[in-house]
C-alpha cells in the first residue's frame, strides 16, 4: 500500500469533502481517503498495482479542484 498527501486548492465545505472522498474512494485499489479542509490536503491510501497516482489526481481535478 502507498500513502500520499496531496495539496488540493478550492475545497472549502462539506460538499467538497463528500465530492473528493466519494469520487476517489470509488476508484479500484483505493483503501482510504481523508480530506483535511483546514490544511487543504487529501490523504490517500491506495494499492499502486490497481490505481496510479495520476488517476487519483485526475479524479480530484474532475471534481473541480486543483491538485498542486
């Protein structure tokens, strides 16, 4: 399992948390997703053999947020 913390801009409310955690959490190989609004970060625990970091970033981007 890989652990990554991504800096994400544009998240400000519970809807943002639900959108990011819900969409990333549905990806195959993602075991855990946690958004930290105050820090503007997203922690993801995932199986790199099932999903790539680029796919995770693209999924967050597709929700309307900017991954730094």
